[in-house]
C-alpha cells in the first residue's frame, strides 16, 4: 500500500503502487467498499490479493488515515506510508 487518505464522508482512499521497470503498476480503492479503479498493471489475481490485504488491515488503514488527517504532530507518531511488496 502506498497511501491512505481519510475523507470527510468517512471513507478512506487507498492507493497501491508496485515498481515495474522504469514505472509503477497502480490501483486505487475506497474503504470500506473495496472497488478498484485507476488500475494499471495489476492482474485479477493481484487485485484479489490486494482486496484481502486491504480488508484484513482495514482498521489499521483507517487509523493511519485519521492520524494523517489530524496533522503532522499526530501522524509523526505512526508511519505515513505502509509499504507492501506484494506476493
């Protein structure tokens, strides 16, 4: 997972990137509904894996996003970005 941002409507935008050659594969979704969009380079199997990962870690992702939203003093207590190297 590259980043997670809390929105005023209570959802969190999750962006995932994976380095590939000179660029990146990319996908985004919103929690709590995990519907992927802006998908480039990820296979259906990759998205299934990412869906399970995001759902399994949703409470942690929401917490990180809320800390980022609260400002730098609070977000410094937790990592701004959770990195996942995939399968």
